[in-house]
C-alpha cells in the first residue's frame, strides 16, 4: 500500500514542468510575504486561511494550467496598482493607469464591457458560416480578459478598503455589488474550464447570457445605489467566517446558473425541428422570465432612478428571445451532442451542490457565532434549504434513477429560478436577519 502511494506521488510530481515549480515558488513567496507584511491585521483564523490558501492555489495551478498565467497576471497588475497608489487613494483620479485601468471601479467596468463583448462574439460565432470558430475563439479570449479584470478589480478593491481606514478594510464579498462581481467571474471561469475539457465553445453563447444579465444588474445597481462606494462592514459581517462562507456559496450559485443555461441549450437543440411555435416552451419561458425582471423591480418601486434602464433591458431580452426563436435550427447544429450537454449539466450541478453544502454548514456555524443559534428559519436560511433540497433531489434521481434528458433539463431550469429567488428575490420581497443585503 505504501509502495503504491509513493509510486503514485512520484509519478504526479514527475509530471510537473519547470514552470509548475516556478509558479509554486512564486505562490509560496507571495503568501509568506503577505503573512509577514499584514500579520498584524489578522487574527489566528485569518492567518490559517492564508496559509491554507497557498497549497490550494498551487494545486489549482497544477490541476488546470491556464490558471497559472491568470493568477500571476492578476498578482502583477494588483501589485502595480498598489505601487501606483503609494498609499493615497486620491491618485486614482490623476494617475493614468489607475484612472482608466487598474483602480477597482475601472477594472470592474472593463470586466462589464468585456463580458458583453464576449457574449456578442459567441452569438456571432453561433450564426456565422465561414468564421464561426474564429468568432467563438475570440469570444473565449475576451472572457479570459474579463475574468482577469474582475479579479484585478477585486484585489485592488480589497487594498482600497484598507486604505480608507483600519476598521473598514475587508475582503470584497460583503454586499450585492461585490458578490455580483464574484458571481460573474466564478461562473465564467467554471465555464471556461468545461469549454476546455469538452473542446466546444458553442455553449459560451448561452452561459454568457446569464453572466451578462448579472453584469446588467451590477451596472444598474451601481447607477441607482452608488454601490461601488466602499462601506464599513455591519457587525454581523465582521467575522472570518465570511471569507469562507460567501465564496463557497457563490461557487454553488455560479455552477447552478451554468447548468441551467446548458439545460436551456439542451431543450433548444431537442425542439429545434418543432414547427409549431407554441410548442417551443423553453424560448417563451426565457422571454417571459427576462421581461419579468424589470416588472418585478418596478413593482417594488426600486427602479425609479433607472426606469428607462429596465425598459431597455426588456427590449434587449425580447430581441434575444426572438433571435433564438428564429435561429433555433442553426443553433442546434452548432451545439455539441446531447451526451455532452447532459454531462456538463450533471458535473456543474454536482460541483455546485458540494460547495453549496459546505457553504450551508459554514453559514450555520457563522450564525451560531453571530446570533447565538445554528438555525433560525430566517427567510434566507429557509430558501437556502429549499435550494439544497432541490439539487439533492436532482442528484438523487440522476444517480439512483438515471435521470437524463428533457426532464433533467427542465428541473435544472426550475432550480435556477429557485436559486435566483434565494439569492436576490429574498432581498427584494422578504426581510430578516440577512437584511443587510436588501435592495
């Protein structure tokens, strides 16, 4: 047993390239420098999280090698931004690179533009006859650029928060603005992994729709709430649990959204030959769901400062649904096989369920520390449980009963609706202990 283990380990490490070891050394040096430089601002738990992050990042870089370049590029840009600031946030208005590229707000705006651009190029590739692969490749490259800018914006925002004041600095996962950025890059990054694994880029047209929708909300939220302004943490969020609970939660949200868009693609491919328009239920549901968003926001009275924005949103949504309706046969030709679609959907839900389970357990431990009880049936907690039960049932039926095809796809779409309400709808329509995230 020991000999086999040693042989396996030797084989694993023997496959490492010189760049792998250089990357590992850089991560270790960077982590130790951060520990020595900022240890005075950390408690014991935060130091443990930082130390645990070092081997995690190395493993991720070795597991999927494109992440090495991504991490090193983000680190270099973030360090460049820190040096450009020189401890003075006012320099964001005078230093060219900060003003237009590397300040957190500039980087996140670039992320937004790039995600929109990637969506456009993916859809051009879906319908282009001669240059389809080129357009989709360009869309994929732009997604990588968008993820890079999102991570740069996140890291620089973290630095900026500490420069405002020692009691204000925090990891930027504490409000809707910050977690929407988190959702966008996490969803996109998981998609890029599946894109590479299955060697197909046609799903990007669908997955980037949900990312672009999130970017659209982010821009509106910035417009009407000035959400990009860094605020102090409310007391309930002043905990190291936040650094673990929120990212784990959003891996779940991101992969559930990815699975739902793959499920939507599955249903489009399945019904592409249908000539009776009233039978094309997935497209009609998409149109209704997208148009329901601005209606819901108006009903809640929170669209006053951006009413025309939501009118534009509804028009764009209708055009997207109409375009998919008219081009469904061409779309079906470009999509991968049903087996690939089914497998991506299953793996995305499996990954999301695992992390969502971890996040739920961490959330209960956090609640015990903050509010004195593991579970209080707060609306957010109740809907988190509903989300968990929904995907637990989906996976059970998949593994035990062989759930596949249209039923699994419809279920995944329903799962996205439930997840969206748990993530955003609760903040809009309900109140409770999680009211710090309300709109």
